[in-house]
C-alpha cells in the first residue's frame, strides 16, 4: 500500500526505501507478484464519490518502486483500487501498462478485469488471475470499469467462471496463480468456506492460491502438492498497529515449484517499520515464525526453522515418510 503517509515519505526518500532491506530476496526470485492496494493517480477530490472511511492514493511516479524491485505482476482486485473512482482506477491501469507491469483483477470492462496477468521468465510462464469479494458495488460490467468481484461460493456463476479460467490456463502456462482479496479482517484461522473454495481452485489446476486482505498472516496449507496462502498479511503500509494481532508482522513468501508441484517454500519474516518493510532477525524473527508455524500446523502443514536460510521452511509430505535428499541444514 503505497498511499497516504507512504506516498508522502516517498517524496523525500529514495524510491526504493519502501522495500527496506528485502530487495535481495526479490532479486533472487524468477517471478515477483504482489497485491497493489492503492490507486496510482493524481485524482484528489472524492467529494462526488460515495462515502468511504479510507481512501489510498499514490503518485503515479511511485510505480517506479515496483519497477525497481522487479515486480512482474500485481493483483488490483481489492477494496482500494477504485478509491478515487473510475478515473483513478483507469489511471492505475494505464500507469501499470506504461511501466510494463502485468496486472489482473480490475479494468475498463469485466472482460479486461478478468484477463490473466501473463509473465514469461527464463524459468517458465506464469499466469495470475485476481478476484475480490470486497466492494460488490465496484463490480465491472461488460461496458463498465471495475473489479472482478466474486463471492466465495462455488455455486455462484462468477466462481464457476473463475474455475473455468483456471482449467483453460492450465494447459497453456507452467504455473497458475489465483489471487484472492477476501474475507473479514483479523482472525488467524481461515473461514471454512475459504478452505473448501481454495481447494476447489487447486483441483481445477491452480498451483498457488495467494490470499490477502485480513491484515495478518494465516496458516499455509499444502494441498495436492500445491500451495494455499490463506492470508499473506501486510507488507508495506502506514496502518495503525494492533498490539495483539500485530499487523506489522508478515513474511515474504518464496515458492519453489516444478511440474510435480511444491519442492520447498520459504517464509522470510518481515516487520513494517517507518513505512517500509524490513527483514526480522533474532528473537523477533523467532516470535513471528513461531506464530505462523502454529497456524500452519493447525492446517496439517509441518514446518521448521532454518538458521541458514533465516526462514520458516515448508515441504510437501512424502508418502514414504522419508525426508527429501536436499533437506536444509537447521
């Protein structure tokens, strides 16, 4: 979220400062994906728009922060991309297009909002589909700008359309990611309907379900050797910090995947401080990792801390019960 106070400090700091010391992790990845939860626009007067408590706008120049971090694709299906109306939404889309950053989840029509963000890298091709169950009033139409709105209900025609899109993409790309901005805030456990819906998406052919919105990290599930991140938490923002829920604690998630599914996943603990993301070390890293590990185990996902990687490690369970040969030193 590059708006509000983050937008203000980026006028006086180096554009890369928002990423703190996390950039080496970005540089090591083949493909980098995030949820962009603000409008990139110079629109400033929401007086003509329906009342809304929080509106997040960032100067279009700040798209450089995404470019310089190597962000390949963003989800823009969320409850802030249209904070400054259709004009702000379309400014965001055009700014991303000019920066050559792929996007999915919002656009000038339902067809464009539903299109996958396509990324081709030397490691393979990735398709990202993005949807949200927030802000139904922003739903895109056949000739109306908006977001790809989708209730978390597999019987709904919009959910059926998403599943069809996943099945169609499966045979054309190496990795399919479905980004879902969903559910209520807080609560470390995913709602039961999220679990069943995420599994349905994996059954259709997705490799990664990338959930976000609740402001905290929920447990990770490995289902059929594919990854479900129920909530990735917050990464860069200016939000007030809840001293119990700790929305300033999160992770950078690295997924190592091949045609057989998950090989290894690393969760690098981070904290938000002074409007920037910073890696957590020492006791703080251990505390963040322990909280997330408990939530992973509640979902049947074993994990362990790797001192060498400074990360929580998740691997798929093998039927034999034997550890894979490339086990990290811990």
